[in-house]
């Protein structure tokens, strides 16, 4: 265990010479309050038969599981040719495309009275569509012998270095190979079942977010067995916060109920110390600053968040603040190694704020850091006979170049402040090395 301050100094001063070890690689309504009658979508809102309007929209957190919601509507005459899954998703605010597709495949959708079970079926103006959203099915997570890069562990907490491309916890479509599956095996815990209330919200499932607190805090075991320090039948590998599938780095897991409550409170009060580093398309101006722009669901693309300037009281966005600082100019001024310190922990906060100030992360296809963008940034700085090297750099960018470098918190049991750090994995450092070869300038 190292002081993350010391690690950052090492990172800035000598990162290029370090030989790195290879890393193993919304509020919801209770069920009793869910809509029990038919719901109709009018003006983009799901309206119940008694006239009450569900105000959840695509830019706020979902408010229910949507199970039993019924849509009966005629496709507008102005509409062109549309996929049925896309059209239904646009008519029920807050629901995910995956959830709609599941309902279609279950035979719960008709067009002009005929059952349609293909999600790509095209609907046209005048088609009468009826859709009932299917129930969420219980999801079982089983222990899997997946190697974990453990940075620290005692009877109370577990700090792991999550590799890129690993999902943190199970969700429909990602039931296996997650960090939770690995933790269940590591802690010798039994299979657990997630009930409907415990499943990820549809938006969180789609986003796999870097949010400050996890929705999945309680996992009910199907047996009475379990590790003695993990309170019997109520098994909670307490994922207190999440990292995106593509994000690597440090993540803390609570191993008992007391630790979970204590760590969750620290996240709520924003006293957890978190430092990230990223590689960006372009260089921010100024080279350091504070981004204080609310973040909410992107109304044009619901698998993406967006920085939305303006007041936070509208329900469309939540207060978010990030501090950034350029550590090093790269690629002849076409890229930068940027340090981020979070004051809040909103979904995709760094990625959305980076896009907002014009420096999307390298490899972040959702937020503009596409391979095409990388090529356009770097190509002018490459001699004509070095295009092969440029293609080599671009080919190695397979995820958003974002790494959770340092993590500090008060230990739930000892109350001592403990700090951890872990340098980026090989894929990140390989891209960094190539960018340095094009030209590098340290920023003091």
C-alpha cells in the first residue's frame, strides 16, 4: 500500500520508465405502487388510465421496473419507416431498448392485431401497435473462479484493481464474468439471487456507470451458508461504487453491513478521495480548471449522459463538479495526459465533462473519442512515411482511456485514513508510449 500522493509524484516524474507488472486480466416505486392498469403513451409520457402522469423521462433516473406497462398507440402519420423496438422505446420514457426487445421476443407485442417477435420489424404510419412490458426475471449470480488483482484486504473491506472490459456486477445480458461473480468465489460465498427490486435499473444496466453509489446493495442468498464475517444468509458483496466496463482501476468493496453503511455515507458526503487519469483527444484550455456543469441523460441518445448547463432543479440534470489538470502534453500537442479529481460522482461524469470542454477521451466511442477523431488529431503530426505507426496507435485504443489511479477513505473499523494507488494497465501505457514518441512536454 502506497500513499496516493507519493504514487502521483512517481506517475508524473518517472511513469515512462516504470516497468509495470501485468495485471490480471431512480428511485423506484415499491411493487405495490407499480402501475397495475393499462398505461398509454401520450405526448411521450406514459399516462395511466386514471390520468396520473409518470414524469420519468429519458434524462432522469428511471422510476419503476416498467413491468406490466401497456402501450396501445397508432404510429403517427408523419413517421417514416421505423424499427419497432426503437419506436416503442421512444414512446415509453425511461425504458431501455433491451427491455423492449425482451418483451418483443416474448410475444407481447402486436402490430395491427398480429404478434410480432422480431425486434427489427418495421412499422409505418397508421400501424396500430400494442405492447405489454414483460416482468423482470430473477437473476442468479454464481461464484466464478476469476482472478482478482487484490490491492488490500481485511475482514472489513476489499480493494481491487479492476481490469478494463470487466463489468462490475450482474445485469440482464451480463450475468457471468462480473466482478461480483469473482468476489463470490474469492470470499467463498454461495450462489445469490437478485429479486426484481434488486436488479439494476434499466438505465444503469445500459450505462454500467461510474456512479458514486451502487444500486445493488443487498444480495439475498438462496442458502443459509456463507462466510462467518458476512452475516449469514443476507450475503452482500457490497459494491459501494462502480466503474464503467471499459474503465480500469481501484474500487472498494464492503465485506459486511457495517462497512457498507460507513463507506456509503462517505460517498454521499463526498469525502472519498478519488483520482483518475485519462488520455484525451486534444488539449483543454486552460490546462487546469474546474468543470461545474450539471449532468443528465442525453435526450438524443439514452445510453449516454450529457453536461447540461443551467439550473439543477429542473429534474433534467444533477449537480456535478470535476477538477482537471494536464500532466503532460502528448502527440505533438494533439493529446494530453489529464488528471481528474471528482467532487461528485455522477454517471459518466468524467466522460461527459471531458466531452463538454472539447477533449473526449481517446477510445470513447460514445462521447466522441472515436478512432476517426484520433486519426484526424494525429495525422497532421505524422510524416507521410510514418502512417503505419499511426495505424498502430489507433488499433491499440479499444476502450475509453480512463483509469482510477488513487483511492482514499476512512477505514470503517479503524477509522484511519487509508490510501491506495495503482498505475494504469498495459493497454493504457502502450498507447501513452506511442504518443510520447511523437512528442512530449511535461506540465509543471
